[in-house]
C-alpha cells in the first residue's frame, strides 16, 4: 500500500484518496452524518487536501471535539 502522507502524495492523489475512502456506496443524499452535526467531510479534510495537516491530526482533533464532555470508560 502506498503511503498517504502529505510528503508522499500530490494534491490530486489526496483528493482521489478521500473520494475513494469516503464513498460508502450509498451516496451523500442518504447520509445523515452532515446534517446531524458530523460535518461536511470535504471541509473537515480540506487541510489534508491542501497539504497543511495529516489525516491522523485531523481525525484526532475531530474525535477529541466529538468526545469532549462525555464520560468514556
């Protein structure tokens, strides 16, 4: 498997990677995550596409905000 790190990919490859990984096969019109507060994935991962932050960093920040205020055991 090819590296998905910014240093190893072009902007076009990062866009293609996200397009492929975010495609659940059901289409966005049947997805409830955006309107229930999940957020638009293209906005969430824009920094990765632009080469500013790695996917790992974005995911960690997203999870931290999501879990904030919840008691997780």
